[in-house]
C-alpha cells in the first residue's frame, strides 16, 4: 500500500487522487527505480583521465621547480667584473694567469714529444 505525500493517507495502486485531501497521486516507485545516471562515453572517460594525468604531472613539476629555486636561492650569485673589488680582481687575474700557464705547459709538452 502506498501513502499520500501530503497527508499520509493510504491508497491503492492505480489511484489518481487522494481520497482524504484530494492531492494528485503518482506512482512513487517509478521516481527512483527508472532513473539511471547517464554514463560517460569512452572518449569522455579517456579525456578526463588525460586531463587528470596532465594536472598531476604539472603539479609534480611545480614541486620540483619550487625545490630547485629554493636551493638556487641559497647559493651566492657570481659577481660581474664591474662589481669586483680591486683585491678580488687581482685574485681573479692571478688565477687566470695560472690557468693559462697550465694550458701552455700542457700544450708545449704534447708538441715536444
């Protein structure tokens, strides 16, 4: 037996109006039984998975980029020649001369053999 949604009066299957309040009756069983959630097609499922995969990859890349920038921010930046003091410039020039001398010595040894 079914009941009227407005007053709760019982009614038999097939009745169109409530005998107590006159409310229009309908088959309550068909409201929930016949409804099916629309299914996504294969293409839509594939596109959804692809979008989720790309979002995950971008998220991971963002994390690595953030970590990399944090690590690089802790390292001191190299100075340009204009920003070097005389002492630093002299040290650089001495280092450069030593490197050139090492290259010259290694190349002269190779050519002499």
